[in-house]
C-alpha cells in the first residue's frame, strides 16, 4: 500500500491542533505511523453576559489555516477527520444557516432545569435509556434549558449539528450525525440503537432536529469547490472518525493483548474507562456515576468523567492574570518541591466545575474540611495533583468492582501525561505501573479511523498495535510509600463527610 497521508483536526476545550499522519511501510518491518503537528491554536469559552459560548467561526478559520498549511508545507492528505469535546451543538435554520453561537458546555443555564428533568423522567430511567451519568452539560439539559427559556432559536431550528458535524458541514456542505457524538447527548438509546424520541417528546424537544446516525469510518463528502478555491487546496474528503475526542483517544490506547485494559484520557477532563462490547446498565454502574459512551468499532466505553486538569488550568489562568506567568513545567517543578499530602480536595466536588476563583474554591474546601489551607503555587498545584491521583485510584477500583476484571496497570494518554509528576503520583497511588503515551492520542485515533475507512488499517487491534510500534510509551513504576495508603483513607473520608453533610 502506498504511503497515504491523512489530516486530523483535534479540538480540545483548551486547545486545538491539526496533525498530518503518514503510514510508513519499510521493507520487512512492521508499518509505522509518523505524525507531524502543522498547526496549534488556543481554545476556551467566550463570556457574554451570563452566558458562555464557543467562538465557532474562529475555530472554523483555524481549521482552514490547518488545511492551507498542510498543502503549503508540501503534504497531500486525501482525507481529513474532525474530533472535538462532547455534547455541544449548533442549530441551523431551514436555509441551513447557523443560528447564533453554540453554547459552551459550562454555561450555567442547565442548572435550573436538571432537577425538573430528573424528577419528571426519573434518574434511573435516564440512565437506563442513555447509559450516561448525570452530567450538567449533557445535550438533553442544554436543550431543556433552551426550552424553558422559550428560546426562539430552538423553535425556529430545523437541524441540530453536534460540534464536529457542524464544522464538517461548514467545510463540505453535507449534514451528518456521527454515532460517538450522538451518544453524548443523552438522547440516544443504546439498547435500541436509535434516537430516544419518546424522551424528546416528554421534554418537548423537537425530534426533527436529529439526523440519521452514521458510524465512524464512513466517508462523508469532499471540501466544497468554494472552500477549495478560497484555500487553494484540492477536494480533500471528510471522513466520519470517532468524532468525540474521548472515543478517538480510546482508539489510540496502545494495548496489544486480548485482555481488558483500563485507560485514562488526561486533558481538560480526566476520562477513565475500559472498553466493552455492550453498555453496562446496572444499578451499581448508575450509583457509581459511570457512563457508557458509544465508541469506534461498535464498542462501548464504560467510563467516568473526572474534573481533571481543568482545575489546574483555572489556577494557572488566575496566576497568569496576576502577572506571575507560570509554564506547566514550572508549576510541576514547584509542586515537586512542596510538602506531600498536606491538603487534599475531592476534584469532583461540584464547586470546581464552573470557571473563576479556582484558588479560592480549593482553599475554601481545605478550610471547611479542617486541613491546612494551601497558599503557595507549589502547595496548591501539589494538592490538585495528589487529589487527582487518589481519585484515579478510586476509579480504577470501582471499574474493577463493576466489571470483575483486574488490571495490571493503567494506560495514560493525552496532553496531561506531559506532567511527569502526575504520572508518577498516579503510579504511586495505584501501587501499579503506569504506561504513558501517546500525548496526541485523540488526533492519532482520528487518523487511524481514517485509515480504517480507506482500508489501510484493518481493525481496532491492528490500530493499537500500530500505536504501540510507532510511539514511545513511558513506564512509571510505582514508588510504594506507606503514606499513600493513609492518604487514600483520608481522601475517602473527605468524600464520606461531604455525603453526610448533604
Ligand atoms: P484538551 O484536549 O482537553 O484541551 P490536552 O489533552 O491538550 O487538553 O491537555 C491539556 C493539559 O495538559 C493542560 O491542562 C495541562 O495541565 C497539561 N499540559 C500541557 N502541557 C504540559 C506540560 N508541558 N507539562 C505538564 N503538563 C502539561
Ligand atoms: C473531553 C470531553 C468529555 C466530555 C466533555 C464535554 O474533551 O469530550 O468526554 O464529557 O469533553
């Protein structure tokens, strides 16, 4: 097979990037995937009044820049794929025009409707019919919030396109709805493999907004002639990848054995999960707040959304705003020098979900729980990282109890693995090895699904073998300090105390 190039756009909540992938076939050796980043740009919410939005048109411009650069730099990808964060969407009118800016999933407007939706449908029914844990940002709550606010946009809308599908539409003129993103809406029924129109009816969400679902690996359409002319590029073809970034990342977990594995996609969010053939819809999975998200190759990913490095991103933004600009490596250095286990937080305490005043919220948590209040940059960063490591341990144990599997170690992928301290702390907390890599897992998984669609990569197993053969995977052996056992006990007691208070 010739060395065909592909282009992957991976948009995370904190940054987006365009990468070129090339499959290299050396004589006698196993094929390798070579990846080069050609464009990177920041991303984040834009505040207007009480609302938070995505700057979707600027993101489109960044994609165009990526396309232009690819060809200017001498690459010639034949296909491209777009993956983004989950749940968010744009609404289109009857003329196919975008009606306003898409909300950012942290927009607070869902908070008033969640209780109503849960009490009218029932928490158990919502889980059974979607496989998802209750996250305030799920598309269903966003639409219910728009309905409650009598949004004229919602009344007039003809079509809902989830973010990656919206961007594909802008570039190709073709409207589709890709499966992995569809399963993040909480409006897709995993057992029926269909849109949950009954739930839509009960919440007065118009079912006509939702398109027929297509699966990862499906060719969509080439760039429009207009876009080709504007950018001076040939008609590269859009392929539906695992358009939900978490699902693209899961494709690139370099696990090559037949045994089950547990992974952590470590970025703005920490998504910890394991791959299964069917959703796990038990009461216990619901109680422990796990989701079953549709994955590539007909899989389901049983996973938990953990607040993740968002907490540190927000602290960093505050320090930057005060004029003390710290790089992530400097923050990690400060944390490495700080006293271990001084103060811990529960990263999933809901106060940490919304933007702003993150340092104050961490300090308030510590004060309320009778712990020393972290002040210095290193103390705060260490508190966040150790708490995340403990949360990761708890989640691995929960996945083991839910599935009856036992895992030898943890695969970590995503931007957060550049934080070597976090990887080491995680190995220590777990008392098991951590295999870290690759960093750009979502973009790589995106490329691999493009290669599946063109017949260059057979299946998930081949894809993962290719990742293992192509990228360095760093091993973190656990350093077993007895303090980790006590720290875990303290961590679970903090959570129990909070539950009692509620
Ligand atoms: P997303 O795709 O959700 O935007 P990424 O996968 O890009 O997120 O990961 C972003 C996170 O990676 C940041 O919040 C930061 O904590 C971490 N990170 C990025 N660069 C570094 C670095 N050089 N050292 C340590 N951590 C880093
Ligand atoms: C991570 C992610 C996660 C979703 C959240 C909205 O980027 O896609 O899987 O739940 O963003």
